[in-house]
């Protein structure tokens, strides 16, 4: 019933103006499973049980074959949406398009899933989609995404301004490397459950608005991006969904200096380094793509081969939008069906 109340609150939220939003925010906090308020405990327990029952046991469960990315069938769309609801992610596998380098695939699938507002991040191409590949020299040199080194655990855009948080991502594989380049993926909602099971005080610490600061990015004396401070976990008041902002990096990152936060960050690190079955591992093949609500992810190091088909090339779209059909009212509907 509490989920039903929350669902009603979220429906109402769609029509509220700025003044009423604060009232709705309170309602969301009272009934959200991601809230630590005592009155939200039942909502959390109900959602937790459901989530544990539907979360995939292996990466193959989030793979969905599609015939034509420019015209999905209703069955394909439904299968992908089910993956979104279960794990905040899906991996499509295109069966019959030979030109996987066509960027329109990313643009079309983004629109298909409600990802409309692209983040024009540093390093993106003119169309705001980024070609992730090894680049020697130039401005991108020194940035790990453009190297063959491993990428540690993170969510995308953890250094972005609060108004430009990355909620959705597409990673489309044109070519894999000759060796390596596997992604590990963890739905951030599962990380939330893990930490709250360990100690709800960890969640409380990680929801504090000052808990994580990424210092300004300064190149040759010029500030490219200002320092950004914000929470790790937050509840999106527009969608009721859980958002996570995180990087495992140890340099150029400032955590609030208190014992609970230190223990919480250590618990995150330990879990991400574990062999938990909740961590899904997959190496994208040509014509495959990860579509997700900015779940936690990393990348192993890789080695490119001689031919162009063995030079790793991934198109990345980062969006301010969350995937359509994954607002918390959609989860509530899935829970009650
Ligand atoms: Fe990333």
C-alpha cells in the first residue's frame, strides 16, 4: 500500500509547480524506499525484496537481440524495458546491420528510450557523441578513457554540476580490442541495498550534500571546470529514482573527513573489488551496446590489434535524462503487477 501511496505522489508530482514541489519532495521522502525516515522503512523492505527477486544472476540475462535499431519491434522494446526495470541496464545485440559505425544508431536508440538531452562533454565530437578510442597526443592525451589502460569504477559525470547530472548512457561498440576491454557493471540500486544492509548510517553519510568534492580541473593555469560538491546517493525529485555519483579514484577527490564516511567509502571499495554475483561482466562485441541509467561500471585494460577491426572504438552518448519507463512510478507498477 505504501508503494501505492508513493506512486500517487509521483503521479501528482508531474503537475506540480515550483511552490508545491517542496511539499512533494517531503511526500517523496516519506514514502520513497530510498528514504531513511522510519515511516519509509516498509516501502524500503518491500522494494528490497522485489529487487532481489528480479535482479539478473548473470550478464546474459540483460542481452536482447534486435533486428533493426531503426525500427524496434514491440517485443524487442518490451524485453529491453524489462531489463531496465530489473537492473537499470540492457545490452542490445544488433543482428543484421553491417555498418555498426553509423552514429545514427546511437541517436535513434537514445530517442527510442527517452534519452534526449546529450551532454556535450569535453572530448565529445561535434554531434555531442564521444568516440572512445586510443588517442596519442593532443588535448585528450593523459585522459584514461582515451587510452588502453583500465578504468576504475565510477558513474559517468561525477564531476558535473548538480543541474547537469548524467542519468542515462549508451555505450555502442563499433570494434572491440584484440584483447581485453571488458566492462564490469553493477546496478547502483544493488550497491544501495548492500550498504544499507551493512549499516544504514552509511547511506545517511553518503546522502549528505557535502560528502564528495571533485576539485576544479585546471589545465595550464586555466580552470576548465569548477570544483563540484554533492552527495553520492540522491533521490531525484522529478522521477523518484535513485541517482548515484561516484568515483573510485584516490587522487583529486575529497571525501568529508569523518569515521562513518570513511567506513562507507571503504565498504563500497570492498564490494566493488569482490566477486559478488551482483556484478555483471560483459565485453561488448561489434554491434552491441549498453543502455543504462548510469550504473556503476569499470573497464579492464586492453590491447589493440593490427587491423582497424581490432582497434577498440566505442561511441558514448551521455544524457541528462533517465531512461523512459524507469521512473519510480514504473517500478511501483512492476512491483504490483
Ligand atoms: Fe564511464
